[in-house]
């Protein structure tokens, strides 16, 4: 009995619920009846009351593209009456031109009413909105392309109305093979088209084709929200460019050397100082620069300034950099070398030549740096020659009979002579130079503790065949000697023979054009000689007067 009563009560409540809870009321509307093919419109769906499911927007896919979808809910209680409203807002792009139908959409057991919208061609007369508010242009420069040449893909978005949330896609290579990378920052400027002023945003991309044949860029899309007058909302507008097709040419048959397809290539040189004052043993820096309009620096080859007998050259690491040339990238490669002439004479540096291909004319060109003649003067003397001593002139005096010379004057002169002799003897004894300490590497050059540590450190680096550690030790020693850049080149110049050659071999193993294995055994043999060098301020000075009685000589 109790069970039957519960079932009746439940059935009664279900009936009452169905009577007092009406079905949701659905409505749908669009923001305007006519749109252009490249414009969006808004579909607003509203359900008042409770819904028993989520909306199904699948039927829209046939004629529309759903780009933005949002949902909101509003609950109100007025005088005890409870109400709930659901809203769905969709931003749609039409897929074709014509009178299109927005079909009925299901939300649970309920359905929205069908709507109709007119879609016209982009830019056609009769559109409620001006389709010329946004203009998209793309182009590629130059139109002639070769394998590994440089192309610039430009994207320009023209705007004559206030926009926000702009989006421009990156270029996509649809056919062919190419490296595409952004080139600099976006640029903004103003332009006039058809009597109208536009704000222009330009993006550039650097393109390097990697294979010959067709190179096709897919159509590029851009999108923005055009702000309505008086700030009454906005609408999405989408633009598409045309596809771009280029014919990439291969490397011409018979071309020899490094393949450098460019618009121009130049060579020039700079000297650290005037080369006409060069002396033997003095270093001078020569910098050769290769500039290529239409190539990046990593594509440029080694310049290779060549060698000349009698001139020692110590090249530095090359410097690479790129500059923005507006519609191209300019690649720059700089190679510097310290040149030290060994003896005086006339030397000729060979010409430098770089072959390249002119993409504008289709001809092979050669950038040339002409030969350079160097006249080297003899080395400056270490110490200026002492001027010849002036000969003493003794005035002739009349011959005097020694018997008539006063003996008092003779005694006074003798006394003065003995006094001067005694003073000189005392001064020599007081300022006699101390004998060299034990273990000296040369006359007057004692081996102190710091020198011993340097020798030990250099020999350890040599034993480990560690050129970087050995170079660091020698560079610190060159700094203490007061040598200027290039320090190791000057250190090698002060050490003639094998010691200097070992320092040159060390530097070449690190910074030469061809990597070499360095064996530190040769430099280790000359470690004591390297650290025996002293700066001018540390050279020993002679103290006191010359000896009154030279060894093995007689009094004068």
C-alpha cells in the first residue's frame, strides 16, 4: 500500500512539473542582411527558459566558417518569478556568394528559426560597408631568382579605417624549396591610393631558394576588426592575396669558383697607420673587407689576402655582420692580419680577387683589390749613437824654465791630485755593483720566484699540448713587458730564431686559416729565454763611476 502511494505521488509531481515548466523560447537574428564575401557577420541565438541540451552548430559548416564562438547566461528573479536566459554569439564568414540560408539549429529538443543572408563579391557595389577599408598586397623582389640568391617577400596591409586585433599570416612555400626568415622589424608609413590616404604596415621576409625550378608561394591571409563609426562595435574583415610563382634558375654551366649570386660585390682595405713609414721589425695591421649586396655574411668565402716572402703575417679571426639594405641584406666579411717585415726592402702584396655572379645582368664579375707595394725602412737603432767627443784644445803657453816655477804651487797641485784620487776610490768602493745571484739566466738577470712560476706554468701547458693556456700565459707576460697589439707578434719579433718561430706556430694553430695540431715541446725548450726578456724600465743600470784601474791595465 505504501509503495503504491509513493508511485502516485511521484507521477503527480511529474505532471505538475510539466505543466508549470514551459519549453524554452528560442530566437535567432543576424546583425545585417547583406555582407561581402571577405567580411564577417554575427549570428545571435537566445533561449529563454531551461534548455535540455547544448546547441549543434554542425549544419553551418556547409556555407559558413565559424571563427568566434561565445556563450553567456542571465538569471533573474522578479517578484518571486524565476527566469533564465541563454545566449550564443557566433562570428561567421560566408564561403560563397549568393542568397545563403542559415538553417534551423537544434538545442536539445528545441530548434531555432531559419534565417537568410545575401552575400556579394568583395568590393561589389551595393554593400552596406566600404570593402576598401583594408587592402592587402604582396610582392617578391627581385623578379629574377637563382639558386641561393636573395629574395625579399614583402607584405603590406593598407588601412583607411580604425582597426584592432590585426593578424597577418607568414608566407608559406607551396612548391619548391626555400629558406624563409623574418627580416628586421615591421615598418609603418603612409601612402595614397585613389585619392585616399592609408596607414601602411609592412613586413619583410628573407627568402633563399635552395633548388631550381618553380617556387610557388601560397595565397596569404590577413584579418582585422574594423571599428564601426561612433564606436558601435566592430566587424571582422578577412583578406587574401594572390599566389606568387617564380622560376628559380640553376647555377650557369661552366661557372667556376665560389657561387656568389649578388647585385654588387666590392673589396677594399684599411691600414692601422700609414704604411709608408714602416720599418723592419715593426708590426702594422691590414684589414681587407668584402661587401656583398644581396648575400648574407655567412655566404661569403675566405678572402685569402695571400703571403709574401720576407713578411710575417698573423691573421685574426674574421668578423662577420649583416646590414639592412632596405630591399636586401648586405653581408660584410672583414679579415685583419698583423704584418711584420723582417728586413728592410721593397715588398709587393699580391692582388686579391673574388669572382661573383651579377643576377641583374647574368654575367660573371670579379672584384679586385690591386697589388700593394710596401717600402720598408731599416730598423731604428736601439740606442742613439753617442756624439763624438770634442777634442780638447790646449792653448799654447810660453815655455817657462822649470827652475823658475814656484815650488809652493807644485805642492798645492800635488795635494789636490791626491785628494781627488782618494775621493774617487771611496766612491767606487761604496757603489760597487753586487755580484749576480746564483741561478741567473744571464748577466745581471736573477731568476726570482715569479719568473720561476711563469716558466713552470708555461712548461706545464706545453706538456699538456694546451695552446690556449700557453697563449694566455704569454699574453700576460707581453702585457707586463708593455707590448702593444698584436702582443704575441711583437713578442715573437723580439725573440729571433727558434723561440720566435715557436710563438708564431702557437698563434697559427689557434687562429690560422687551417687548423693545426700544436706540439708544445718546441716552446718548452725556450721557456727560460722567453721570460728573460725585460721591459726598458727594468733594464739594469750601471751604478757608480768607471773603475779607476781597469782589470789588467795601468793607471792613467
